[in-house]
C-alpha cells in the first residue's frame, strides 16, 4: 500500500469515527468544552477537554492559554458532563480543586 492509499484509508477511518462520535453524542479528542476564569485577579484558567471517547479532563492552567501555560491541576472524568460539572464547581461555586469528587451527582 502506497502513501496515497494509506491517506485515503486514514480519511475513511476518520470519517467513520466522526460519524460514530456524532451518533453517540460525544465530542472529538482535544475539543475544549469549557473555558472559564475562576478569579479575574490572576492568570488561572479552567478548561475541559474531551478525550474523544466520552470522557474528558478538567484542568486548571496558569498563564496565557493556549500559547504559554503551566498545568496546576488536572483530573480525568468518565464523562464529559462530569468534567464540565467539576469545572463549573471550581469556576463559579468556589469549590477547591482537591475537593472535586471523581464523579459529581
């Protein structure tokens, strides 16, 4: 199989994966689902990034996201909804990151 054929096969597999994600109602990998600042006085940013398989990671970043930043805290969740709920709790309700459970009700 030459390069052109491999690329065509890869495009076909990507399209099939995209269609499956759409049918399941989940987002593609690395899609930012949430972006918020818990405190306007510092450079912290809370983001949620989809993993492409229904889960997501909530992170607290310091710096100039997405160009130059440091990850201060992150936690993976089994569902995108749980990760977004955690980000909401940290950003808008003042919950400390170490108090965020693995799955929020």
